[in-house]
């Protein structure tokens, strides 16, 4: 993997991590199109650069994190289901679910749900004045729905936005809670993945990781800012249409690979 591929994957990760379109699916697609070999370093790289995207959220929402202790408690409650189930199911998910077919089906089904969700939340009044006002019970249920995002192609952002919408949030609040919940979830997932990784990094590897994190940080910062404006004006349906198109591309990849085997 060269530095051009590093920049492309970093851009893809940051631009898609907090959108309801599946960053994992997009990185699999990017690696496939660039014909990158699935090495241990590539797998580690895709995990480490997520930290750059997380830092973008910490930067954007720094005031909220610094000024409110309540939000930490609500996020902790929402994180618990994912943390427990993720720890128990980690090996199974890695072994059996990372395939183009699983990603394709997840993208398409998620796209249909987002289109239907758009009609549900279009004129929906929020049950909560602010995202941190959500009850602990509703925060926990959002965390349960987030567990579906362990399936590649579902998208953590899509799962938590859908969960937020069905637990009292309007569309903007659902997106913001999804961003905030990403911080503990992704830190835990990335940290656990790195603990499971046994490899030494060369100076060139370290430079690649830093470059990827920087690109992921910048692209995530821009994507989050744009995303809020898009959902305020157009809702979620266009992301649903996009997911269906990308899902069909994955299906084409799957059947193409099947025919050449």
C-alpha cells in the first residue's frame, strides 16, 4: 500500500464514518477497487485511522463534553449493550460476516429503512428539549439498536439515527446523539482491535498511520458539518437511495467473484 492509497482510504473513512452509509462497506469497496491485498497492516490501518475521525467529533462537540457531565452518563448507558455484545460476538463477526454479500444485503435493507424513516421524522416533534435530556431507558434502547451495526454494511450511524428517531429525537437530535455515541463506541472498538493485533510498525508504517488519521480527521470534520445541513433540508431519504445503489454494486462484486472462482 502506497501513500496515495493511504490518502484515499483515510478520505473514505472520514467522509463516511458518521454518515448512515457504512464506512466499513466503503473501505471494503475502496480496497477492492484499488486491488489492495488484505494484509495485517491494512486491517490495522483501517482501525487506527478511525481514531482520527473520532477526534473530529471530540473537537466539534468539545463544549458539550466539557460543560455537561450528564451526557457522559447517558452515553455510557447507551454504550453498555454494544460493549457487552461486541465483546462476546467479536470473533464470530470477524470470522463469518465480513463478505461482499453480507455488506450488500445490509446496505440495501438499511437504505429502504432510511427512506421509510424519512417520512416518519419529517414533521416529528422531539420528545426532548436537548439530546442530553433523553431518559436512561431510551438511551439504553438506542444502544441496543446500535448492536445491529456490528453486521458489516448496516452502519453504526444509520443504526443509532434510526434508534434515536424511534426513541423521541427529531432528525437533527438523532444525528447529533449518533455522533456523540460514536466516541465511546469507536474508542472501545478501535482499542480492542489494536490489543488483538500483534505486529511491529516500521517508520514508514507509522507515517502512513499518521497521514491516514489526519486525512480521516479533516474529512470527518467536513462531512459532519455538511451532513447536518443536508438532513435539515432534505432528510435521510437520499442517503437511503445512495445505500441501495452501493449495495447493488456490492452484489455485482459478489456475483462477479463467484463466477470467476
